[in-house]
């Protein structure tokens, strides 16, 4: 018996259930669920990117007061990272909930948590008003945000693939990924408009809070759309046949720990690479290269707009040729683009700076488009929410410290960009290798190209 047979056989029944249930699904149903999931992921990324932009521009000044600018920036980005450390814990908690009580109910809880915490950050007094309580409360809110986000992406991706015809999974799994650029456009766009509308002093004192407070009305819209989602037919069938997993965490850690590592590697470039060429570059461009904050935010904005058609194209290519191939070649493309993109960043020409950020984001968006398909394919339906939550959130946790590590390495290299470019090359190749390994570890489903 081959290794592949050994990994597949324990889950054969849930695979048969999944293959049978998804045969009757239509594109209309799949589109409805994908758009409902997209609204939630857009909200999730809006909140997370808002925090990353604020970590680069606001928190290091108003919540972490320090005479050493690099130390204050590192404390600020460490707070950014703390939320990501909380993500695997949230992924475990909500993953178990999703695999036991259902994908839909769990996703309603996560979206409320994310929106409420983000709005509260916008209401939080700064260090000047309440002293040491300000950074402590900021860290606590960030931890709660991380817990809820930990259950969001994995659930959204799971409910989308389980509501899509098998042949078209890659196409629909790319749609929730568009939540990332939409979240970036809304968050960076919100900050960009505030920098234009308010003076530097007013933006710094209260203007930055407005995009955070906007999370409250956005939450109501997201909650309404998500409440209309249908439960996954695969999960319903697992419940009816008594095949739901009693102990998802134990089962995943016992049977699928290798899959978690490969899934984490497959997701790492799309998340960690993105933080490197957005959050870190905003800091590096403004603090080291003396580019204006508005130029760096504009670069992030343009890159996010270009990312949307790339994600759609990545999903279509993955549908036709297999998601793992998109991860392999996308990772290699990102590695090739890394050094030229960083060299262009040093230009005094605003157009070249924006193009540099767009190139870097565009290249890593191909693997990101296919990562949801690869991750959901690594785990059987009975433990999918938990398994995907583990893999994605470990990648997210590691990614949270990418900007922090880049700041430290670049400072140690006399503020030269080469260590950050080397990090992007490493992340790109690491993800490409995962694309090579993933298909032989994935669940065996008819008509589904890994």
C-alpha cells in the first residue's frame, strides 16, 4: 500500500459523502455563498490592515512613546504580531465549533467579534490620556481581534468550497481572497482620505480614528449578508450520516500534522509576503526613504486594485491546470520580482515607487489565489475547518512578525533594503516547494485537480 493510500483510507467515507453531495451543486448556489463569504473576509482584512497601517503611522507615536524611533516602531509592530499569535488559538476554538455545530453559525459569531473589536480600537484613549493603560488595552483588543479572525478565513474558505461543484472549486475559492485587496482598499483608502482631508496634526490626533469607527456600520451590512448564507451541504450530510468528528483537534494533530505544515507553507507567501510589501514598506518608505505617507498608502491602494483581477485570473488558471501549479509558478515569479521591486522603491519618481509595490503584490497574489483550494484539499470534510484553521493561522502568526523582523534586519544592515528583499525571496521559494508536495498529500476527490 502506498503512502497516499495510507493517508486517504481512514477518511474514505467522508470523501465519498463529499463527492456525492457536491455533484448536485450549481454555479448559482456557489456564487451566492462565495459572495457572502467575501463580504466577511473583506471585513476581516479591513480590520487587520487598518491595524497594520495604524501600527506604521499612529500607534508608534501615540501608544508607544519612546525616544528611539526604531524601538517605538518595533513595539508597535510587536502589537500587530500579538494579534497574529492569538490566531491559531482562535483557529482551534472556532475550528472545533465549525466542525461540530456547523460552518454558518460559527461564521456569524466571528464576524460580530471582528467588527466590534475594531470599532472599540477607534474609541480607545491614547497614552497621553490614560498612560500605560493605553498600550495594555490596545494589546488586549488586538488579542481578541486575533482570536475572532482565527476562525474567520478558514470557515469562509470551507463553506465556499463545500458549496461549489468539485470541478470549479478553485474558481470559487479565489473569490473570498478578494476580501484581502478590498479590505486594503477600504483601510488604506480610509487613511489616505483622512491624510488629505485633515492636517497632519488633526489626522494624528483624531482623524485616524474614523476608519476604525466605520467598522460598526460595516458590521451591520456584513451580518445581514452573512445571515442569508446556506449551511454547507457537505456538513449537513456528515451530520445526517453521523460522520461528524467528535474530537477534531486531536484527530487533526494525530492524522494530519504533516498537512498542517504543508498548508502553512503554501499560505505563507500570500500573507507574510503581503505584510512585507505593504506594512513594512509603508514604514520603510516613510521613515527611511522620506517618501510621504500619502505616497506609500497610494502605492498600497493601487497594488490592491491590481490584485483583484489577478486573484480572479489565478482562480481560473488553478481550475484549469491545478491549484498547486499556480502556487509553484507564482512563488517562482515572486522570487524573481523581489529584488527589482525593492530597487525601484528607492526611486524619487512617485510612479516608479507605486509600480514597485504593485509588481511585488501582483506576483505573490497568484499563490494567494490558489492557497484556499490547496489548504481545503489537504483535509477531509470532517476535520476541514479545524485543519485549515491550524494551517492558515500558523502561517498568519509567523507572518505577523515578518514586518518586525524586516525592521530589525534592515536597521542592522544600516537601513539598506537587501535583507527585506532576501526575506521575500525566501518566503516565495518556501511556498513554491509546498506547491510541489501538496498534491500527493491531498484528499482524493473525483474531477478535482490539485
